[in-house]
C-alpha cells in the first residue's frame, strides 16, 4: 500500500509541474460532468411544456360523444385542435399537427357491444408525424394514452350508469 501511495504522490507532483498535463486532467474531469449536467437538465421533465404541441382530434362517431369530448376540452396536457377527420389526417401529413386522433364511426356501437353476444373492442385511430420533430411522437403517444385512459373512464362510468338503471 505504501508503494501505491508513493507512486500516486509522484504522479501528482509530475502533473503539477506540467501545464499541458494539468489542462488535460482538468478537462477530463470537468467536461463529462458539464455534459451530464446539461443533458440531465434538458431532459428532466420533457412533458412540462407540451401545451404547444398541436394534436388534432376528430370524431366521426355516430353515437354518444359528450363526456369524452368534454374531458378532452378540459385536458391541457397538449394543444388539442378539434376538427374533421379529413383535416386532421391532412394536417398530420402536411406538418400542421404533430399527431391526430380519430374516433371512428363504429366507436360507440363497439363500446356498447359489451351488452351483446358479439363483443367488439372499440379502437381509436392514431396518426403521427415523426418527420416534424424527433421527440414529439413520444410526447403525443403519451397524449394518445391519456385519451385511452379517458375513454376507459367514460366507458366504466357509462357501464355503471346502465347497469344501475
């Protein structure tokens, strides 16, 4: 152990006498720390400022739509733009919107098929523009998940009301 300590002291003394070696050692210790700090600070909470990401929402559902659309109007997680299906899909293709969520024609019918023998799973259509921004699709995926959660909540509430009635 004494040999190791003596070698370490000798190395430190030689580094102190050589300015170039001192600069290199300081650079090796400081630059990675700064890089890590800036990288962590930049990605600490990417979902905090997502209010500017435009996501189109269109519903062509022929059935019930009240609670779901109302819940989306109250959701400030993303900048929800309510429009038609055609404008939503074209807006994603043109880069006007980062993503589009379309509630299809048979959505309510499929949702209520739980009371029939032929149960159909209701699904939403999701369109994403990955060319516009590399991170936006990940954030809008989170928005689509939020919509799916709200759909599940509305579905449970509706089923509960129907079952109690």
